[in-house]
């Protein structure tokens, strides 16, 4: 979801709810503690230099049960962030505390904002030397060979 999309959705809502990938709702007394622009400048395992920018929302579950973030307040925070930080219409990434800080994509089902699972990926698959049938599913399992293995061509 892009920043313009969440702003549009917020104007149509009376309350905000975020739903985790497992179906549970983030407690209704959450706070958005950060809205920012995150820039990632990196080199992939194939040697290509890349730049990525996202808008980052950090959700925090406090023991503050007397307050609830309303759509117009979050819209105000977003607009202030756009103006102050020069944020454009970027994709949104959401951070939320589980066992560790999780990073999620964002979608909307008409009622709730959905925190969607994100996956790591090899950005230089064409240089890894892995047959295409193995590229369809690369499990996150320590017992199986990763995309860019020490014996591969890209690492």
C-alpha cells in the first residue's frame, strides 16, 4: 500500500484497526510512535548497487488504555511527516513488536489495515546458477541450501 492509499482510506474510517497475519488484531490502544522515510542503499549478491525508500510506521502497544488513535489524528501525523521530511508517495512498511521487531507490508480489507508478511529474496537470481525449478520455492530452512550459497556464482 502506498502513502496516498492509506490517506484516502483514513478519510473514510471512524476507527483504525490493524490486523496481524495470524488474524489477531493489534490492541486498540496502540500508538503510532514513528512515521518516517527509510532509505536503504545496498549492493546485492550479484554486485548491483540498489536504493530503496519506504515510508515506515512503527506501531507500539503501550499500557495506555485511555487513548485510542483516531483516523484524523493519524492523517495529521502523516501529513506533518510528508511536509517535514519530504516524504513522497512511497510504499508503506510497518514495524510491530512481536518476539522481535517484525516488518510487515500493508493492505486493507475494507475494514482493517492488514499487516502482511514480507519475505527475503535473492535479487540476483540470474547470477546464482540455481535451476529455475528450484527458484519457485526457496524455504527458509537452515538444512537446505540458500539461494546464494558459498558454491554459487553470486556470492
